[in-house]
């Protein structure tokens, strides 16, 4: 089954509104029209309106948030809900990133609520899963990923799964300069797809796009994307420079 490559930039706590404008000024001239790659940008919350303003009228690049609350409204100081993201122009939302899990204590149950809230608002969840170095070295990779997928996707119907993107991010390779070899990445992505097949059936598993995230850069993007079960990237540091991110996107085309 043919799956369209999707490459997302996760800017984390970087890029002010003015810096976002500078980035888009350069990047949108490189990709003025839709192409073979689905491109997604995830600025910080405060930069979303500026990004939406500058991206208006084009369809080559989609807008994503980096997180959201599962609540719809109320006394939840500092939180952002799905309706707010939709109104500002978001089509996607990153959920379950390893930094949210490790720094803010988000577990699979919380992430599951967010997945359902995103789907209810017709946002595309980019659901992150991944193992630590200790878990990998301890032979727990498969059990950790299986548990994260089962917990985060509990109650999701098979018909909803093509509207979800899975991002496998080996935690030990995020921002460390270490990268899983293309063969290691493919082996794990293949395992993730096998879990999806067990949960939702072969046809659904074959349709779901699975990104790789973890120190992706222009120098390794082409080799990684050549693997049959890598359907794109969730890019961190290398996405902060428009030329660097453009090279990664071109590698996926």
C-alpha cells in the first residue's frame, strides 16, 4: 500500500513569532506548492497565530501544535484545548512526546484521553512512542512499545487509525547526536506495524504512517527514508534552520 511521506518539524521551546516569520519567509519560497511530501510545522503556542497568518492561502505546509489538553474548557490554568488549536489553524497535534512523558509525567492513560479529544475535533494526532537506552539494553524495547501503543490507542476504532500518525522516537537518540542505524530503525518500525496489525488488522496497519524521530539531519535522511516502514520524520533540532529542514524534506520526496 502506498503511504504518503509526512515530515514534521517539532520546534519545541524555540522560535518566537518574529523568528517564525523569518523561517517561513525563507521556507515557503522553497515549497510554494504541494509536493510528494506532506510537510508539517509545529511551532510553540505563541507562534501559531503568526505561522497561520503567513501560511494562509497555501496548502504545501500544515500547522501543528506540540501538545494540548484533553479537557474541553474550564479551570485548567495554562492549558490549551483542541477547539482553540482548530480556530488558530492547526490540522495536527503532537501527543505523547518523550519530553512530555519524562518531564511532565504524562502516561499512556492521559495521552489516550488526548488522542480521543484530538480525533473528536478532527485534528490529526502525531502519537509519539519510544524506549529509553536502559529499556533497549534491557531487552524491553518490544514490551515498552507494545504497552505504549495499546495504552495510548485504547478505545480507538480501526476506521479512525488512518487519521493517526505514529512517530517512533528512540529516546536515547533525541538531541544526543546518536541515531539508530537505518537497519535498527526499520526493524523497530516493522515491529510497530506488527503491533498495529495485531490491534487493528493488516489492512489498517498497512495504511498507517509511521515516522522516525531521533537526530534526523540532512546527512542521514535519505538513507533512513529508503527503509520500507519509515514513512517520514519527526524532526527536532535540524528543523530550526529552514535550509536544513528543506534538505530533509527533499530527501523524502
